[in-house]
């Protein structure tokens, strides 16, 4: 059942390339009522989610199940006083209750604030300070309830606390409460322009920013799911992401259900690439999306056959060409790169109908007007480096772009200066229309009068067999202004030494233009990272 066709009109060229996407939706569009409940009415027994965990438990849920259980959760929340516009923080790892809670909050018109279970009490306190919440729903595991309760007490908030599956002192067991709640719910008034979702970004500098999206946001992920991830009606899509991050919205609910695909959820604590492949084969996953880190481990550990897999996508950081080549050789599937931000949906991708190009970000989504700009606002010529920007549409309002930075209007205006959205990412476009990532503007190294994108050097470093992970930064240098420094995590069986440093530098510098040469190197046991796994380049510089 293609619910998305109710709201989406697509135009293709003679090569089957998507050239235009038009979204038409009512002013009260609500994903809970207009997608989940419609699917439950038209295809009640169709598979919506397959769930399993690393303890051997498994469950399957139809769209009728999601409708019923989300209604039960909504009734529990209503009884506790949660209303339209109220904010609820949710830290549920990959527990299946996340999907019931998310749809329930959408139906109520409340604002969902997904966060990772890895947050410290101080992290939670910061987020509570930005947005006073009326409720918290969290996993009973990993000490999360204690940190949540501690932060709520520190913030002086009088909000309702829920956990799932288990009894925790001070928390209501939502799973139990749902069993006792009515499973019917009359439609409540909401607007497509209401705030629906609030994510905290994990920037490499400064405190996280609160990014607000409205109720029309899920519709923009039709392009994400259908034309990039290649999720299929009746198929099973598996995105590797914890529900606290924006990637979950990209790959674990909205676009997939809109195009009629089920979602695969593996609730695990410790990453094991072989187990991921086992999940794909056991349940017949048809499309897969994961960050480059996952593919890098799969390539290094060996990739067994995955006969049901029809498409593989990646995003979140740039993919090293070596991984692209080896994965494709092993599976016959090209890795489809995509690009976007927490503030947006999919902006660039290797879309259906276009030949996937190794290492390219892809081409612009027809949903947006994407361009490259120079610092003075002029268009960047083909082949030259500029900033990726989103230009205003020729008519109407772009769907899927954020409404606001919570409580930071100056930051929002800065991001939208000149009437365009500035991503802060540097790229260049080739003569065939493909975009190529060059780095964050604040990460670009200026050395000896040249501009060097760290990724260019990191690509070469990753080809050395000793290098498991790396980061490249510019450090002060009296001769060059900045010198290029590599920070390296070694793979198993390799030990730091002057000889190995010399070998790696020689290996890389022989493959780099002289102005890109690595001048210094440091071995570390682990990279400093944000809680979402992004390398903190600021710390590497110091």
C-alpha cells in the first residue's frame, strides 16, 4: 500500500531519474493519524516492524498493532496531563516501545525529544535547562532512570517519569500502564506547522543546539526512503541507528512506512558486524543503511553472502573509496552515499537512475534547490570549492527544513543569512553534476597558501593496513601557517613506534601532493568523539 502517493507527486526523465517532487498535504497533516492509522485501516496485517535483541527475544508488529498500541500509549499520556505542545524527552535505545511512544506523542500534538541513553546526568540537565519537559520516557537499563531522575530533580521540574518493561522506583511502568489503557483514540486537533520533533545536535564545538521540526517533516523522508535507501513496498529496511539520533527519523519510521516498507530493529548494546549480517539473512532484509564505520568493520572482518539484500546506503560521515570498492566486490551492490544534516532531510544522494559514483555525495534532491556559494554569496563555478547551501524554493515553503534553533534566534538568523540555509560544509561539483565532499569550513587546513580538506589526507591514511581510525587537522606552524597533523588509532597487532610513524608518513606522502604532506603524527588509543561518534577535531588540534 503506497500511502505516500496521497501526498507526493513525482516526475521522472527518460532515463528514470527523479526530476521533480511535489508534496501536497492538508493543513492538519499528522503522521500518526494520516499514515499509521490509514495503513492500519487499509492493510491491517501488513508488517510494520520486526524486532529482535541480543538476548534472543523477537517480536513482529503489524500496522494494526502500531495503531492500537500507540493509542494505548496516548491514553496513558493524556491521563497524566500531556497535551498538544507539551514536551516529552524519550531515551529508549532500540526498544520497540519507542515506536508506540513516538506515534502516540504525534497523535497528541506533543513535541518528541529523542535523546541517546548514553547521556550523562550533566548532559541531561543541559537539555532540560533548554526546554522544560512535561514528561520523560526512558529505558530501565544502564542507570538511565537514575540519571534522568537526578537531572529532573536538579532542574527543579515537576514532570511525569515513565520507564518500560520493568519496575523502577519513582517511575511508572509505561508497558504495564498501556495494557490497562483503552486502545481507541478520537483524532485530536494538530497542525502541520506545529512543532513535532526536537533534536539536539552534536557539534564539534560548543554546546548542542536544539533543532526543531514540524509535523510536515516526515513527508520529506519519502525521498530518503524510496529514492536513496531503496526501501520497497512489502520489503524490510534496516538502518543501524539508536533512536536518540536523527538517523532514526531518516531510516527507522517515517519514509519507510510512507512507502509501505517494514522496518527491522536490532536492539543491541555491543556492535558486532557478523551479528548484523546474521540479522540481515535471518529476517530477509531487503535494504540496509549504516554509517561508514559499520561498512569499514564489515570489510575488515569479511562479508558473507547476503542474498536478500537489494540496496545498501551510507551517510553520517564521508566514505573511504577503499571500503566502497571492497564492499561492492563482495556483494555486487554499490554503496549509495547520501548527505544531509539534523536541520534538514536528505539534500544530496546517489539516487536511483544515476550511476553510483565511488566517493561522491551524489546529486541534489529534487525536493530542494541546492547550490554551492562563495563567501560573498556568488555561485561557485564547476570544479571549485564552495559551501553547500539550500536556496529558497521558487514557490511555497520547503518541507523538511528546521523551524528554529531552540532559544537561539541569532544562531538561526546566522544559518539563514542572505535568505539561504548555510550548511557550513565545503564541496565541489564536477561537470556531470555530482557533488564531492571537501570538509567542514572550520576544519579546512590552510598551509603554505594552500587549502587542504582533511578528508583528502584521511582517505590515503585509511589505505595503510595499520590504520584503524584517523583524524587530520591543521596545527600552528611558523613556516607554513598551519602544518598537517595526523592522529591515528592503530589496528590490532600494531604497536606505536618511530619506525611505524615513518612508514605511514612515507606511505601517505608518496601518494599526496607535496602541499598535502603529513608533517607530524600522533598515535592515540582512542579518538576524542562527541556522544554520537563524531571526531572532535577541536580536541585533536590541541
